[in-house]
């Protein structure tokens, strides 16, 4: 009895230590990423949505409007009153609105994200203890905190999928405890995360049916998930905009459709009616798919590969990812990877639980396998670090080796210190256009766009141009040698700034370390203009080399 109690205390202590380490390290790296201006567009979108929510303008965002099909495909002007629910239906975000209302800053969302993911690991430990002895439960929980598919998306811009692990683990725990009222509340919360979260819930229902544990509840879950997804994407979301059918479905699943737009039902029928195309898409690229699966299985010592429950639950999120087009779906360090995690870990718990029940002394895993497992977790941590997820470790890992691109921390912070005074000159209620990595820091306002977009439709439905423009050319110039997208942006932005300055429409009122501040309808500052012209000449000389 004393041994069991000691093991329990030791395992819980170990889990808490690892959880605290995960929380502290992820928070520190995320804070550094944000304050050194490496947080990007999505952080700005979610912050603007939360900021608008606190002002009673629910789910509105000019930044999201700039990504809408009306703007991207039809060339219309961004709208400050555009409802993001037409792109992603995310009512679960309202749960966290009271926290944001108390601390209305972009970094609040980052703290929230790290907290939710850390909490998910603690719920996972409680879930594992339902089946397993404390040491094995602790190993599975440590595997969660060491998973590339967990760390990578946590070290990222805030995203709605960060809610999925804690909601799904809590739902599975409620099921094991037969707390059905809590179970159904969590099922609704999972659906409310976003329009495609029903795929994750469908996997849970599929498991309940095939395992014959709760087939009726499983059937109800599958029916609820499918009907919700279809009704939401075909009836409700189109009330806000046509983005789901004209842009997002086509960008990810357009290979299964005919024409310029398609509903979810049409995409599903396209998959069913052409199974060979679906199979080819799932296994293409072959080695990329295998690499992705190995990366997901690695922190659990590849147990999910042979765990039936892992395939039942995680199979549908995997199918959604593998059947989609685009390289990002196979990136294990971005948010989509988190949808697969709960099924893999719960399946591993059940797999080990079955073996513990078959072994009388319950001394699983063996010392040899435990050592192998530790090596797997260490490899997962190593691959996470070397992949430099979301450029979080930019100051430790080069962004490019050939050609060499590396930004030391002291150099980036020196650049930030020179940029800050220019940001402070922009009033909190002014409309502004900025480059990608400045956007999160200015997103708590009604009208903000990514430069070179400058026009927006205000609340009076009138088109106007932004009052301020702030552009970080130093960063683009630094990265253009290795990254085509940065080079293209620089080639587009520099002539546009010169055009606006020469026309007199905007004056250059500030310049520091490659950062240009422009204000509408004012006379340029001579010193700022000199700085701008000198910087242009330096860039031209660099291009000639």
C-alpha cells in the first residue's frame, strides 16, 4: 500500500513539474516571440475579433474581411463590419471574453492558449489514471508535453483549435465517469470551436459504435456532428458571407469539385463518386504522409500505430487533413495537427490499459521499452526545436542556411527599440495599414489592414483610406535573400511608398532603422525623407550585387 501511495505521489509530482516547465517555457518563448515582433497576421485577426466583441460588435474584423472572397477574388474593399463567422464559425471564443475584457491586450490570447494546452495535459493524466497505474499515466502525459504536434501549435499565433485537446480529453473523461450531462455539454462546446471540429467529435462517436461500449450514444454523436457540419456550412455560415463555398472549400478541397464554388455536401459527394482521386490525394505525397504519421506517433513510442482506438478516433481528422490539398496540412507544427492529438493519446491509453489487465504485476512498460520511449520523447523535442516552429527560435536557429539568414536576439531587440517610438505616434482610434508583423501590436482598433491595402469601408458604408501607414522594410530586406514571398512584398511595397510620398497624399513623418511611418494629408519630415531615400539607395546597391 505504501509503495502504491509513493508511486502515485511521485508520478503526480513528476507530471506537475513537467506541466509547470511546459507552461513556463512555452509562455516565455511566446512572450519573446510577440514582443520581438514575430507574432503575425492571425494573432492580429483574433485580437481584433476579441476587441470588437468587447465593444458589442461580435466577430467583426477588417483583417478577416481582407481575406474574404469578395476582396480576394472580386476586388472589393475591406469592411470594418465584416463578420468573420462566414469564414470560421467560432462561438466558443465567447467563453474567454470575460478574461479578455479584464486584460484587453493581444498577449492575453497567447497566455490563454498556453494555459489551455497545459490544462489539457493535466486532464489527460486524470483520464489515463482511469485505466493505468501512476507511472505509466505520467509517461503518457509527459509524452503529450513533449509532442511536436502539441508544442509547435502552442508556440504560434493564437488559434481556436487550442481549445480542442482540453475539450476532447474532458469529454472522454466524462464518458469514463458516466457524467453524461457534462459529456453532452462538452460535445456542444467542441462543435462550437469551429465549423470543422465536428470531424473530431465524429471520430469519438465512431469509436463508441465500433467498440460497442455505447453504440447508441455513438450513433447520436455521429449524427449530431454530421448534421451540424452540413447545416452550419450550407445554411448558417452563408448568411454571413460566401467564403466557405467560394474560397475555403475550394482552396482545400477544390480537386473534388466542378466549377468555381462547392458546398460541403458537393465535396463529400465528389469524394464518394471518385474514390480513386480520394485515395491518390490521401497518399500524395507518399513520403510526406508517412513522415507526418511518424511525427505524430513518435512521442508515444509509435504505440498509436497499433492501437485500434487511435485509428477509430483520430482517423477522421487524419482523413480530413490527408484528403486536402496544400503543404500546410502536412505540417505537424501548425494548428491543424492538434485535431489529431486527442484520439492518438486516448487510443494509446486504452492499448496500455488492455495490456496492464493481462499482466498480473502490472509492471508495464518493461525497462527496455521505457528507455526506448524516453529516447522517442527526446527525439520529438529535438525535431521540434530544429524545425523552429513559427520562427519562435529565430534567435537560436538560422531561418536559412544557404543563403545564410540569421537574426540575433540583440539585433532584433535593437530594431524593436527604434520602431516603438514610431508606433507610439499612431493614435489608438486611428485607421492604419501595416506590414504583417506589426499588425498584432496595432490590431485593437476598428480599421486595420495589411499594407499595401489602404482602402476600407467604414461603419457608414463609405469608402475611405487609412490615416496612417507603418511599414517594416528592414525585416523584409533581411529575409528577401532567402524567401521569395518577402522579396515579392518588398518589390511591391517600396514603389508604392515612393508613389504615395511623391503624390503628396501621404507624408513621411518618421523613419528609423528601415521602418517608415506615413500620415495622410501632412507635410513630410525632411529628416525622415532623408532616412527613407538613403535606405532606398542601400537596398538598390544590395540588389545590384
